[in-house]
C-alpha cells in the first residue's frame, strides 16, 4: 500500500476546533506515467504460486527454473505494464502510478511475466516492494463488532456485527481518524454506496485478492511543498514580493486555487498556486529568517512545488488568457463577481451556512468582504476578479452546515449526543460546550473577568432533525420519545415535563415504597427503539419512599395503559410514574442553610474552578459519585476536625439527605468529586485546606 511519508504542519482553527485532523497527512498526488511495456522488476508472492501459459495450462519451467514459487518468495521478472489505465497498479519510487496489464484466461485474471508465462493475480503481493492496488470495490470481513464513523471520527449509531461482510470503495486515513504507534494514521474502509460512512481497518480481514487504493484525498485541504529548491513568493501581478528572500527548500503551504499569472520579467504565463499560509517565513542569502504577513493574495510557482496533500486544483484560467487577465477586468468578469456577491444574503440565511463550522463561515464572510472591496475598485484587474470569484464559489461549496438526523428527538443516544456536541462546537467555534443537567441540556460556557463563568443554553432544535421510524404503536403503548406523542396524550405530557428538572435544585423521588420493573426483552436505542417490544416484569426489588429513582431518567413509556419512568443506568429499569413526584428541594430551609454556606464565600456569580473545604464535626463517610451521579459510600472516613475539598461546589439532596458535592458543569475538568453528608459538616471555608 502507499506509504504516508510525511506529516505537515498545517495547523488551522478548524484543526483546533476538532473538525479537521490535529496533524494532517501528506498524501502523494500521483502522476500516471507511460511505462515501458516490459520492465524487469522484483515480484513478491503472498501465496504459493504456479506459472501458466496463455492457455491457462500449468508449465514446469520458467526461465530454466522450476515454475513454482512459494509464499513470501520473490522473483525478478519482466512483468507487463500498460500504457493505458487498468484496474490494477502500483507506485514506483517517485510516487508515480504504474498500471499493470491484466489478461483474462478461462475466466481468471493473470499478469504476464514474460517468456509466454503468466501468474494468477491473487498470488502476487508486491512489485518492487510496492503493494499492488485496485480502484475497484473490495470485500472486507468485520472481525469484531464495531460502530461505523464519519470522516471526522464521530461514531454513528450503526453497528457492524462480527462476521459481517461489507463492500468498500475506498481505503486510507481520514481527518478525524485514530493514530497508531509511531505517528502512523489508522486506515479506514469507506462503505460502498455511502458518502461518509467508514469503519476502522483494525479489526477486519480483506477478502478480495487486491487491496483497494482509493484514498480519501478530497477530505483533506490541498497543500503544496517546495520541491527541494528554495523559491520566491509572488503577488497577483506576477512580481517577486520579497527580492533577495526565498522560502526554505521544503516549505509547505496551504493552497486556495491554481491560476495562470502573467510574469512581466519573463514575458510569459506560468501556473501558480494561491496560498493562504500565514505568516510566511522567508530567508536571505545568509539564511536569516523573517516572517511576513501580507494583506494581499500571495502565490508560489506550481513548477517549484509538488502537491503533498489533497487534490490538485484545476486552474481557473488558461495560460493563453493570463496576459489579457492582467489588464482591467472585463465586463463579463465584473458581472461574474457581482453575481456571486448578490447570493450572499440568501446563502447566509441557509442551513448550510448557519450550521457550518465557524471556520468555514468566517472564510465565506472574508471572501465576500474582499469581493465587495474589489467590486468597488476602479482599478481591479481581470486576474483579481476571477480569483475572488473562484474563492467565493469555493468558500460557498465548503459550507458544510446540516442538522444531525436522530431517530427520536426526546430520546437521544450517546452517539447522537456526541454528534450534536461536535456540531455545536464546530458551529460556535467554542470548545467550551458540554451536556449538562443529567444530559438534558447543551450548554455553552461563557467566561468573564475574575474567573466568572456563566452558561448559555443552546437550542437543540438548531442541531437536530427528526428521522423517526414509522412504527404503529399497539393499543395502550406509547412513549415520550416524539413530540407528537406528547401532544396527543395529556398524561404522558405531564410526566414528560417532569423529566426536564434542574438536578441542582430538584430530584425525582419515590412517593412511597415502589417496585422496580425491568424488561424481559432488550430495550433498543435510536432507530431500534420500539415501545411495543417492551415487556415489563416486577423484579421484587423496591425503591424506598423519599429516595431518588435515578438521575438518568430519560423517557416516559406507556405499557398496557400504565405509565412508567425509564431509567438508563448500569441496567435499564422502570418505575411506575404514578409513584413518583418531583421534589423541589431547593425551596427548603435546610437546603438554603447549606447552600448559603457556599454562596457567602463565592459571591453572587458562579466562578470557574471555585474551591471550598468542608470540616467534619465528627467522623463521617466520604461518598463516591459514579458516572450516573449516584452516591455510594466509600471505605474512606473523614475524621473529626479534618477537611475535604470540592471544586465547583453545590448542595444536593440524595435519598432524603443533603450533601456537599462538586464537579461537572462549571468545572474545568468536568469531573464529579464525591460528597460529604452536610449534617456532618462543622464549617465551610474558601479554598483548599492542606493538612
């Protein structure tokens, strides 16, 4: 297979926002060469292999040696290559693509190795130590149950079970993919017939005889690397911008476009790449470095570089047009620019813009702004006009806004939540976005002066689109998973409203000792959820009166006419909704007494990473907080007079008792931090007390 021979340092805002790889992959932009028909090459075998004649009959000798080659052996032979494109190829040492001529004999495919002899293509692995590849779809077996993912690395709800055989139309690294040892990217298969569904190759077996070689160049921004000889930086007039200074010998630039510029000093047109890398490092003859941040478009000669990543851009003009383009913009060139500018208001109201990554929106806005300035200029050249027109079109094409399709808007899966959060991070340009309040709300943290922090609750409807399966519920069966069900059932609506409580101020608790139910059938998630398949049985276990029924109460279901709260923790269980009440404990005098002990220290506004220490007035148990926010006693004891501390502290009522706890929403590391029973606390002080 093709080797990833370089990682380039094109770090962008997009990379930092998690919508592009942290480090990008250098992928050769390979040329197709006209190879000699016969060429002596080293062939490596992956299976024991016989040699055949043109009739498909086995032969005994090949060039005076036995015509049988063992697995992992090699052979020097004049394998036949093709001047025309075929479906099988390898890369030579220069990165050029060499096509292999394939012969079909009695329905089987062979390579010609000269002397009237042929090798079955299934048996050959390498040519000159380069893997043979195909542009055709391949069959791949999944060897471990895995989730598929998008190009940005986000997992999908879709699961491929062990033993599944998929058809793949591409193979290579993806921008959001994982990395394996030594900085080598994990490779992925793209499932044929999809545009954005991938599966890691880590736990797969290739069933086809030849690996697919269709890499995902289009997922990466184009980059050009100086090809070993320092080169100059040019402006749009084809003039050297920094006389006496050149780039380094292997500088890499992000490429916007390819354009022919008229070079006055050479009196000819040359192909250039428009680059958007800033700052630009240039060097004088003594290799003294300086950094430039040009405000105008800058270019490098295409002949001085190689495309090291992404797809080679198509020139936006021709060499014959370049000299004329250097003159004032023509009416048609001005009209083309104005046409793109006239679309801007409509584009900015579209979903592809509003939900696009902030980086892509900013790029489009910048292109429109520059285009407007140029349109108002009386001295704009044709070159400037066609370049800005092309950059606006490209920026619009890169607007990637869309909504996340979810099966049930009111019953999101963990994978839904990851996608929604990533979409919000991308759209807002803020990494300070997290699920909060028992994962019912999406918050964007906003930081002020003096460590003050607040949050803005994001509207989930901005990011999701219902793609609900068409399932007809049986009589007496329904759920709060869809808004439509809630609207038509007032009782269901009443209980569904109870789910959206503030967990720092309220809790769902048992009104009396109440039984726990579980389903004898699996409760599906996402599109696999079907309330009709839930079959509840009484476990005989109970939740005591006044105790929490569970923070991750995610859904109300109606089973045989009876309403239940569904709680998804280590296992999924159900509680009769009629046996549950919402305890607004923050209104109680006891809560206010303890919470005021925190508020008096912190002040009226929430502070980021604010810390308190609590002193035990007697030996008391330290409670652990699990991933479901449940409190369980640990084996640790906080001795009388000793302190324990909390970051982002607050008071919570759990199973009838009040506790000091901390962590999560307003905390930089979002970790829950255990709890101490409030009744056992003598005093609360600001900061950490070290003993």
